C-alpha cells in the first residue's frame, strides 16, 4: 500500500542547526527523510520578520515563524504559533520535546497524529524556579496523555515514562552519529592547541552538567595539560557561570560556543580525554559524538551516561572523585588508549549507521500508513524538491 510520506517537525529553533542538540538532530532527520522521498516541513524561530513566511533549504520546506526574542516566553509563543499553523495543514507531526505539550490539544481537536520525542527529565533541572518546574512537570504528563506515540532516547527514559502510560506506547530510539574517522588537525591552531595536549568539555553551563565540579577538580593542582571548555559563559549575568570561571586555573581555556562541526569534531578527535558531566537526560548527543570520535571518556556516574558510554569509560561522583581520575588518567597513555578503543567499540555496538534515522522513518511510516493523504502540501514540497534535489547529488 502506498502511503503519503508527509511530516512536519516542530520543537526546535530551526535548521540549519546552529544552536544545540535538537536543532542538529532535526537537520539530520529532515535531510535523511527528504532523501528517502518524504515531504518534510520544519518550523523555525525567526527574529528578522514580523510575518510568517516559508522558504526552502535543500528541498526541505521551512516555515519561518516570527519571534521577538529567544527567551522562555518567546519560545512558548513560538511553539503556540507553530502548533496552530501545523494543526491547520498537517496530518502527521513529530514534536521534539514536551515543554509545551499542552498545545497537543490542538492536534487532538484537529485529528492530527502527534509523535513526541520526550527528551530528558527537564523539570528536574536546578536552573528552573518552582513555577517553571511545575509547568515542565505538567507538560511531561500532558505529552504522555496527548501524544499518539512517545519516543524515548534512552531505556531509562522509557522506564520513567512507563509509570505514566503503557510501555507499548513508547519506542526507544537512541541518538546516533556518523563516525569521525579523520579530522583536520590544522583547525586546532586557531586555539593554540596540539593533539593529545588537552582534556575537553562540551556542555551548557548548568549545575546538572557538573561543570563546576570538573573545573574545580582539574584546577586543584597543576596538571601539565589544558582543560578546554566549550559553551557560552556570561559570568556577569549568571552566578553559576561566575563560579565556574572563578574556579578555573590558568590551565583552563574557555573557548565560547563553537558551532562549526568540522572544528568541534577535530577538538573531540584530538582530545586526550573527553569529560561528560551530564546527569539529567537520556542519550546525550554530545556523548555519542565523543564515542564516534573515539574519545577516551570520563563521565559522571548515573544510569544515563553509564548505559551510553559503557564499561570501558571511567566515572566520577564528586569533585574529589574527578580529581583522583585526573591524577590517574592524564599521564596513563596505555589506559587512555584502551578507553579510546572501548569508546569506538561501544559506538559501533549501539550508535552507528544512522540507526536512529532508520528507526524514526519506520515509526513515521507506520503512522502515515493510517492517515488520509495530505496531498496539497506534499505535492508542493515535492515540486520544489524536484528542482533542488539534482544539485544535492552533485
């Protein structure tokens, strides 16, 4: 039976991905689905317009939704406008995240099938005040009830969600990544770095990511190596950022946010050690990317990271543990080499070969087969793709 392969993707700031995990994932998925013959629409947050408009990128239809800012309320307003538009014209949507899952009522009223990536346990983050935590907690519940099907990126997330709804309504699809088999070493020169001379952190500066503990542990004594920290730090505005910066020794380098993928891949590939402090969430894409680059991984010990990184990584609980791990690992070339191979083994075991893309397409196709055709939008997107697609194959 022929199905109408048409889907709208909501819940990210937009593509091409320049902001974070969901944007990068949405770009990968949209490109993959387009290559498989899907008509894909992605809703994007635009701050350069007062009117909603559409454009096309690599054969993907982008709906640019006006937004005055990138703050929390602006994100809620953006999600609302996107949901209203999608409910009018879509029959199948994929929502990334549950922060505004209450808007799924629109889809129920319009008989739109809504598949939701339930992300991590966002309401547990310390950065949120009580009203925000309540909002996120309630929206997690609403997502469980209103979504037609839920996607968990980690087995522990499915276990958590199964306390809300039947496990049959949940599919586990961990994030995957392409392998980094070679990287341009010349990209390190801009940051005065040499291969194997630095440890690396890539994370948002939030308490649940244990940046302060890691930086404090590294800075507790001279190490003879650099600690490179990627992320946007504004110590004059945020107290936690200030604490991290003040805890850093002169061996810690804050490089800011770097979004050039080749550059980030090179930083991972040539790092002596990759440190992952995330404690809230499922399969964090940054950790998967570290495995794909063959990085030796030192991670915070919790069910999320332990399942992803496996038994070949090293783990810490506290700043004191982390300092002891630095003492043990930084000068142990043989152990670091073993850890790098363990990362690659774990990557090829669980996170390779676009498994997530294939699983998402299979799940979307399963639900698309049950729907009437959204022919008008699909035909429009495909007409544009017929013009654009030949250039993509060159």
